[in-house]
């Protein structure tokens, strides 16, 4: 949601664009990708087993996938 906040506050023009885009959304998937196939509810031990650290290639790949999904949502393509 950082990107959303940046768009909503970066300038009056950007704020108006995001307001207009939000007024036409059909459901949450217009601005939030489906997270159900992403790893979640990990404690520290499981996170370290799966990713080692936030700098690991595995974690960076998941992060890139999430960013790509967000970018592909309709609200971010309408601007």
C-alpha cells in the first residue's frame, strides 16, 4: 500500500487521479492482487528456513513477484 499512499499524496493532480480511479473499482482485486498463493504466517524460524534473510535471492524473487502483481492491477494501469 506504499505505492497507493505515494500516488494519493504526491500532488493534487495525482490525488485526483487516484480518487477517480478508486471511484470506479469493482472489487478489491482492482487495486490489490490476490495474496493466497504467497507464503504467510511464518514465524522467524520458518522465515529463516525458507528465505535465510530479506537479502536472499529467494526473498527478492517473491518481492519482485508481489511488485509485478501490484503493478498489473487496474488502478495502477489507469494512470
